[in-house]
C-alpha cells in the first residue's frame, strides 16, 4: 500500500451522519464475513484445532448470517449518505461474496487432525471480541480525547495483530516445541509434582511471579543493550497508545518473550488449568495496559501494571526513559529502582534517536540493517 493510501485510511473521518461510520462498518464486517466463510468451508486448514471442540456451529452460522446482513445494510446506507459510493459498494460486494462462498455449505465437517493450519478463526474471534471491549472503553474513558479509532499507524498495528494471531502455529513451533523437547526427560521431577499439586490460584500467582521476574530482566536488557534495543525499538516506535498498539512487536521479540515465558512454566510443571488461566490473563492484560485510558487505579497500580504505569514506560520524556520494565508486577521495578510514576499521565510517546520505518516490512528489517551498519554510540531511547 502506498504512503498516500496508507495516510488516507489512517486518518479516516468518522463524523456521524455522513455515511462514514456505516462505510467503515460495511467494509470491516464484509471482510470478516468473507474470512469466516472461508473457515466454514476449509476448517481443517483455517481453524485452530484446540478451538474446534468448543464451537457451537448453530450459533456461529447465525452470527455469520447476521454479520453479512448488517455489512450489506451498512453498505447501502453508506451509498446513500457518503460523498463517495465506492466504500458502500465495496462493503456490499464483500458481504455478497461471503454469502456466495457459504451459500448452501455452511456445514463444517468433523476434523480430527492437527496438521498444518492457519488460525484464521483465532484472528477473527479475538479481533471482534477485543474491539467490542476496548473501543467503547476508550471512547468512554479516553486519556487522549481527540485520538481517533483510525489514528496514524493503525494499519501497521493491525498487520502485527493479524500476524501474531495467524502465525500462532509458527510461533509455537519455534517456542513451545523446543522447550518441550529440551525438557522431555524432566517430567518426573518431584518438584513438578509438588507444584502441580498446589491450589490453582496459588499456581497462577506463582506463574506471574516467576515469569515476570525473567521477563523483567529480558525487557531491561532490550533497553540497555544497544544491539537488543534495535529489536525492541520497533515496539516503542508507535506515537499513539491504544489497545491495538500492543501488537506492534518484532518477531524476534515475540519469540524471545515466548521462550522466556514457557521455559519456567514447563520446568516447574504447573497444571494446564493454571497455565491456560495465565495465558488468557496476559493476553487481555497486555492489551489493557496499552489502551488509551485515563483510569488511574490508585492502589492497584502498585500491585499490578496499569495503563498509567505502562504508558510512562512508552513515554519519550527524558525522565521516563528506561523505566517501568515489569509486564505485570511493579514490585520488581520498585525493588530494582526503575519505577517512574509522577503525578500527571504520560502524553508523548515514541523513540527519541531512532528513525524507525513506518511500515511493517521496514520495521522487520530495521534491526538487521542496524546490525550490519558501522557501530555507533547511539544509546537506547
């Protein structure tokens, strides 16, 4: 996508009464409906094996039909109200395509294989659920009231969101599988049996304590080691904080964080139920602390990381640089003297001395290009 087109879509005006909201809804719902229809037709390739047993096909089928109908209706409204009919027409075409793809064949067969797959269903469900939760929250409790849903950089962050969800199997292959192979002979440790026998709530807390201790030091190294900073700078390149900004992570950082998290979990032998609860929690929490929210949580912010705490970590103000490393538990920043939470809320974000490219491909190549260049004295910022 050219810079001109990217700029156009990243600055969409959704002023009510002009057909622009209906245009966005039509195109968005139409596209999601097409992807969902594909999941129905080829579930063995596009759905996540771990999720298949939980699906109620009747509910999903009706939801898809409703989405198609709403997308088509919004497209029609946009055609009548928007200054340009092309958005409405495009949305209606997408809805019609979804209806044609699934026409007479919205029946997913039983799939008992765990072969290669693309988690398209995981991407759709999480995007819809998180958008329904965080977009209204950010409208009701905005820290930056003038910031739009389609703010600058949202297309890049949506691509990261899509990659991290569609690439679930790929990420697992390079993280979970190596850890399991490495620890294959350690399944009979007495420590693992003792840990697995503890109450689930205690295991959950223990996972937070153990994993966040490791990720604190990895995160700190990403800031304080210049070569590693080139990877992490991609995450800090966003100048607008919201729920979608949490997805902007270089693939090398994703793999590093997953390995650091899974290794102690498997070494200590936590029960699967506690691990699943932890994974659900961190998935929601990581998005929450990036959200455009003004909520302060006076007591909780010293126990569990909040948007206020993490926004200061992303701040480009000099006093806030290289502070608030903890992902979940601020106590580690307190212990190691890296806490920064003054009275006001953070307001400026981004890197200071690093010219990070705007697009996803350029950001992927950025650290490699920096490593190949002549060493300099640039420090993380």
